[in-house]
């Protein structure tokens, strides 16, 4: 058996751009609003940034160019009026936040957070454990949203190890069929499969019968708590053999035809079927690039993976005389042929997970932890137990955790529990997203009526002794409230440390 590391470039950035466009903000999603028609809109080529506008994080507001003809007449006037009203509301919200932030310490934080939780700790004060610098509702449970990814990341780094590799195995059956054994690779994008197909041909593979998929490493037909069955990419099913995060990608050319988005992403019958559904939902679809989740069923997602593999084998000159066959298990008599090792190990994948807040990748890692610890098939129960084992080893309390990404509203965490996870993750804090000036490493969580933020504030001259912070807001808050709270915390504890020491 041959294991070959590979370098997949380009496609991931396009995939993640599509994910970010579909979200409310970086690390954000809105299952409450996702129960609508689930249509996928065109992905434009404009730059998209996290919608975190405060100076505390130093990231530009989200922007995206729109395409198509400009409206005129009454419709245009109506849009302008609506735009002015929206702008006015944003300005009023910003003014309210600014006014509250100027109140005396600590009234400013208390007023901004309301019924939410805020906690700041210093773990670098010598004996006695972390020093509590500020606490508001620190032991009240809240829905964490995507900051829960820090829990999964910390557990995976210890349970699997930062160098853990993800592979997909290929073997030849006695009947001449090609077996593809999925092991949950979270980053099995098209370029990785192109490299696999190319390497198979280099090994002399010229013809196969059926393409058999062995997905027994995961429990069949997995549906996570929090999946809302939409075509939004954040809502994708998990599985042992998911390609491109179980989404489809295609282009609509100027003639209205569905064509390949790139040479490694063939158009399959399922791509055409979903593109047609999307066209009916949206009535008209402009020329451009589209990406949408395979929302019909986990089985359809699995079938799409098989069809892509079959098409890529044929593209690289391998004759496939049979069909894609689902639901089998690799026979003991099969001859191992090739093991494709992903170009990114666990540590490399976590950088992308935390930057782009990819739910699919996070839960793949969550499930793999369970399978590695307790044996296949991977289940959510085993994944949870693997995380609980990690917490127990660290002497930390259990969380209310039903899946690993924060997608479910049934997850619950207190600010104090989250701070203990920050303690465990601190040696790896630079895997998290950094503010523009590098003074904050953080993870956001956003759902409708939920704003959360957790991470580390670096002290000037003492970057290896950061302060931990947790902000949990559940309910109706002005947009940007969590960032405004962080800016107040930074001003008090980092920019004015002498005042903070006395207060």
C-alpha cells in the first residue's frame, strides 16, 4: 500500500468563500431563519470579510458586490428608502452602544451585557489558580453557538494529536471492482480526489468494474441535532465519505447551461438535479458560480461522492464498466492498492475550522475522535464521550454538548466552563483567528438572537501571559454588542492596566 501526501490549493478558498457568503458573519449561521425555502443564490467574486466591526477585533465589515441589472423607477426609490431606514437603524444602534460604553467602569459592561455573561480571568498570577478580574452571570448556562468549536479543537488536539492524518483507502476486489473506503476525511475536496485518481493511474490502474463505497466507519444516515435540511452550506450532512463538504458546485454559463466549476469538480446527474431545483426556487438564476448543500438525504450525499470519484477516474483515463454501489463493506479478499493521505493534518485543518467556522469539518473531527477512541462506527454518542474523557482528564466539568460545532441550540455552556476550556487550549491559541493588530485571538459564535465571543487578550510585553475572556449574549441585542464589550474590556485591562489593577 502506498501513502502519498498531497498539496490541495485554490478550491478550498472558493469553498470557504461560499460558506462565508451564506452566513451572517464569520463563524455565524442562523438556523432559525434557515427553515425557509433553502434556496442558494449566486456567489460573486467580491471580497467577503467577517462582520466584526469594532476596533477591538480590527476586522473590516462584510462587503459583497451584487450583480445584475439596476432597478429603476418606483422600485429603485423604494430600495433607496429602505436602505436609508436600515442605515438609520444601524447608526442608532451604534450610537446606543457607544453611549453605554462611555459609562463608568464596570457599569458600562453590565449595561452592554444586560442578562448575558461576561468573564475575564488572569491565569498568570502565581499560585492559587486563575484570578477573576471581572464576572457577570459567569455560572448561568447559555447557547454557545460556534465558540463550541474551541472545545472540539482542544479535545481533538489531545485525543488525536496535532499531527493526526486523514486518509481514504482504495482496494481492488476479486470481481475487478474498485473499493473506496471512507474514513471521515474532513477536507476531502476535489483537488485531493484529482491527486488520488492521478496516483491510481500511475500505479497502473486502467479499468475497473463497479465503484464500491465502504462508509461503515461512520454510523449510516447520520443527522445531527441542529441540521435544518436546507441547501445552505453550513447545514451539510456528515458522513464517512463526503466530498467538498457534501455540497455541489457548478457554473451557469451565459447560455444558461450548467457546466463544471473547475476541472476537478465534474457535473454529475445529482448536480444537474439540484441545479434545476435551485432554478425553480429562485425563478431565475444569473450566470455565475453556485454552491449548495446536498440537503435531500445523507444517502444522496454519499451517492454524489461516488459519482464524482467515478467521473474523475474516467477523466484520468480509467475505464469504469460498472456503476456506483453503496452500502457495502470492504471484503477481506480485496487487494490494498493505494491510501490517499490528505495534505492537511489535524493542526492544519483546525486553522481552517476556526477561521471559517466550518460546521461540517468540525463535526467530522468530532465523530472521528469517537471512532478512534471507541471503535467504528463513529456516532455522536462516542464523539461526546471522547470530549467528556478529555474534560475529565483535565479535571474540567462536563458541558451540555449534543454535537461538536455549535450548530444546535441544545448545546449549553457557562462562561466559567468556557474559560476552563480556554485554559486547556491556551498553548494552541495561535490556531485561532487573530485580530488585525494581533492583540486578540478569538472565536465568534452567531445565530439569530445569539452573540458569543471567547478567546485571549495579549498584554503588551507579555504576549505569553494572555488574559482569557468569554462573552455570552442570548436574546435581542444590537448588532456588534459583543465586539463593543470586548473593546471596553481591552481598554480597561490591556490599554489601561494600571487602572485595571486598582479596579
